[in-house]
């Protein structure tokens, strides 16, 4: 029988990111998907309001956090996974192609040899088809690259956490123009997600409320196939690639891409303090 996890949604209004607590209905076990560390770039200040909402939820319901999973290396917000791990436990997991992301951005940020590009900053690297358990539930990791090389979709019972492969049907799809992104790969990855059972609940990573509608985070495979403005049934790979490429050429970089990549490629660890005890982020001039 397919498990029907309890999904609690948290929304960060600054980056329009959804975080999820995915609970096994048969136990106290849960996983936290795509947490957010609040970061004000202008002042260099980090804070924990978003993460503390999740901590409060976990303690209120007496949950046992088994996993802190990332659908990908986010470019628009910092991950709160290390903070949450310290507060509530859990193993930090991401797709095994994180090594490709570390290779690319290790160069961009001129990281020294002490920065291991082997994903060892994470507790678990998921290969395509890897399974893991959350209490009594079996979860399946599917590699869905295109937006980034390390993008994963996590299928947990009748729910799938699609990261930035798909947006809500009226939002279409995520961009594929970051280093290592690939529109053709994205199309093929989306087809894998849409091959899941029609009634599968799909949970988004972002929503921007297109055309003034309220923010939404949940849809189904059937709904995406019928209505997704970029990849509904009948849109060919060529049509998609053309549309995606033309559209991506018009998009500005996300505001927090530079701090986000620097931190998230290291499993959310902030840079080590320098000799004066202060931590610094780097900005590569014309380097992105
Ligand atoms: Fe993303």
C-alpha cells in the first residue's frame, strides 16, 4: 500500500520558497525538505525565523527528524540544514551530482584544496534510484537534472518533492541557464516526474503567484500533464528547449545567488572565521 505522508508547508516570503516537514503517519518520524536560513545581503545578517518555525513545529508535535534533504543546491536562498541539524538532528542528504556543482563553483569562488569536491560535507549522497526510509515509509530519490546537475525529486509514498523541475501549472518550469543547467535535460527529467502515477501529489519548491493569484504549492501529475503552460501533453522537446532558452535569456540572476551557492555547495556551512574571528563571503567580479 502506498503511504500517504502528512505534509506541513512553510513559506519564505522573501525568496518565495516552500519548506516541508514530511511525516510518517504511522510514527513520529519525519524529514525536512529544503529549509531556509534567513539572510539579509545588505547588512550581511543571518537570522533564524524561518528555521525556528520548523523547530517549533517539530518540538510541538514531538517529531523525530531523520532527514534534512535538499532537492538541489539552491541559488536563491541559503539552506538552514546545519542549524536544524544542531537543533533537531537528522542526516543531510542531496543528489550525488553535487560533486559536479562543487567542481564548477569551487572554481568560480577560487576555493582552495581544503574544499573537498566529493560531497563529503553531506551525510548522504543519493544516486538515481536510491531508497531511504522515514519511519515506516520508503522514499525514492530520482535524479532530475536540468535546472542544475544535482537536482533530485524525492518520491515519498503518494507525494513527490520536485524541487525546481516544475512550477505550478500556470508557472511552468524553472530556468535552465545556470552553469551546468540544460533545458533538454530538464525536459527529460520532467517527463520522468510526469510518469509517476497520475494522482501523485506534487509539492513545489517555489511559487511566485503568477497573474496575481494566491500562492500555491501543491498540484498533481495529472494536473501538470493537462495544464502546465510549458510542458503540457503535446509539447515536444524541441519546442520546450526553444521556449526555455529564449525565456532564460531575459532573466536576471537571483539576488542571493552568490552567497547561496557559496554556502549551499558546502551543505549550508557558513565560511570559516578568518584570523579576526569574522566570517566573510566572497563576490567574484564578473566571475559568474
Ligand atoms: Fe533552484
